[in-house]
C-alpha cells in the first residue's frame, strides 16, 4: 500500500514496535509512522519481552511488529504471553515478525507461536505498510523468499517432528547454543549478540540445565546431532 506525495489515506491501523535496537525502531517509525500518509499510527514501543507484553496489553494495537530476537525470552515468549490477546473474539492483536535473517527455525518458531507473517528487515517501507494492513485484515504475509519454504515445511509429510527439548529453549538460548556448538568463545558470542559475557554465561548455564547436559562438549554433540550447527 503506497500513497503519492501529499495524499492521505483514510484507513488506519494502530501498531506497536517491538525491537531491542532503538535506532531500528526510530527508523521504522520515521518510515511508516507518518499517519496521514501511511495510515499507520505507532501507539507504543518496547525493547524487551516484559516491556512488550506491558505495552501491548495496555494499548491493544491491531498489529505488533515483533523482532524475533529479544532480551527476556525472544519474540516467541511475547507470543506465548499474548496468546489470549491473539485469541480474543473481538479486535484480536495480530503479530508480524521481523528479522534480519530467514533462518528456518526462526520462521517455524514464530508461526507456530501464532504470528500472522514473517518478513525480513530488508523490506521496503511501502511493502511493510502493505504487510501491516494485510495482517490487520487477517491475511498471512511472508516475504517471497520465505513463502515457499513455510508452505513446504508445514505441508511436507517429511517435516521433522517437534523437538520438545529444543522447544524448552528461548530464542536467545538457541542462538547461544548454536554459536557455542560452532566453537565461539564467550567473548565472541557476547560481541556478536550485543550482550555481556556474564549474560552469555547465564544463557549457557540455562541451556545445560534445560537439556540436562554437563558441559559445552556434550552441548556441541547434542546440537550437531540435530543439525543445528
């Protein structure tokens, strides 16, 4: 949905932006939040899971633009805690997931969690506005590259079963797990994920506890066996 310069749109959609990078939120706000032109009204922002749940519950937007990788448990945790809002018989809150990559496990995770769509952050402003309105209308929205993959993953009889062990991990814990299994040092992981070394250590401890493993060598074998590396 695009509007020519100077034109206005009568349609309106209330949106909450959830992303842990303030500059990204500012950029999205500047790109799509000019309500008279785009019809998008940004009614709230959040940078982590707890903030997101609080803001979404307070504002009850039509659509939430949700980053999958968030402090506090990831976008999947936001979806879980907002399940009742998504299931509301009137004015349900709908979610459109945003992510830098199109990793398979991220796509399936957020769609299983209840998101109505998944687009990468390379999407243009006009396409993002269009996607927001389509999600508001109840449509499922995926970037072209992801659409075929999602259909294949859910339709194929060869699709792998749900891994209950993996599902115990938050999105951030999965990221740390994957990097540990690839041989990254704690400092390297901290730098790549923009978190502290202490936070990395906490995530590793949580992963080991949840998977009932003793050390990173066992963790690496576990991840390799599931082709997560």
